[in-house]
C-alpha cells in the first residue's frame, strides 16, 4: 500500500470515528432531552393530582347533641362528585395519655397500663354500639353520600381508677367540662388517596367544620 493509500485509509477511519462519536453524542443528548421531558411531565402530573386531591377534600360537619341522648351527628356536605364517602372516626387525647405529665412517677405498673387505655377527653364512642371498639376510641368506616348524615352514640369518658374518693368522678368531669371532643376523620373514596381531617367538637352543640 502506498503512502497515499495509507493516508486516505487513516483519514477515512478518523472520519468514521468522528461520525460515530457525533452520532453517539446526538443520541445521548436526545435521550437526555426525552428523560427531562418525561420527568417534567411526571412532575406536572403529580402537581395536578395534588391540586385535584385538595380541591376534592371532603367537607364534613360534626356536632354533639347531649339531650335527650348523647350522640355525635356527622354530616357530609360535599363535594358530591366524590360519590360515596367512607368515614372512620378516631378520638384523640388532649396529650400523650400513655405518659400523662402530671402523673409520671406516681402510678403503679397496673395504673400505668390503665393510663395507656384512658380516653383523655370528655367523651368516647359507646363500646359495642355502631361497631365502636372495646375502649370506645374509634368507629370503623361508615358510608355517606353528599348531603347525608348519621349519628353515633357517645358516653362520657370513664374516669381512671386513681381519681378516688367521693368527689373522684366530679373531679374527672370538671377536668374536661369545657374541652372539645378531639377527633380524626379518615375519609376514603375508591380511586383517591385518603384524606385525614382534624376536628375539635365543642360541647355546646355547635358544629365543628372540616375540609376545604
């Protein structure tokens, strides 16, 4: 092979290498652009889903009726486009009842175990009624349509055993005489993430509102 042929072959190889590198780089840039476009589209879709989820937040009303029977009224105001809403209610303590700060170091082991089960608030659900659990802390999910309502039986929360003496019951009642009933409402609809709404239901019969 002559020097000229060798030069031509080398130039051809170099050109081929440059072309291959250029094609690889173009492919990489195209893949990167496609990945960025997909990520942007995914982010936009997630933002839109979160916005839609917020706009569909269930609007609930809850109130206490203490006369003639103590019940909680729960009303689903909307939006109607949610269809059938399932609502689970859980009573929340005024603080971490398993470690009541004013009693630390003063309870026996038995009383400490009892403290973990105390409803630290004015009311509980009536155990065994409306499928409430044995402690009266929660009621499993029940269905409501927009504009519908239901009522759930409640009782004054039982006093702990260490509220002793003739006035023990009264001291326990006085402790929560003006406290609201603190609740979580976990709302679910098929095809949507759950919503968790907080309520502080007054004892004066007023409605507590939740939702957007």
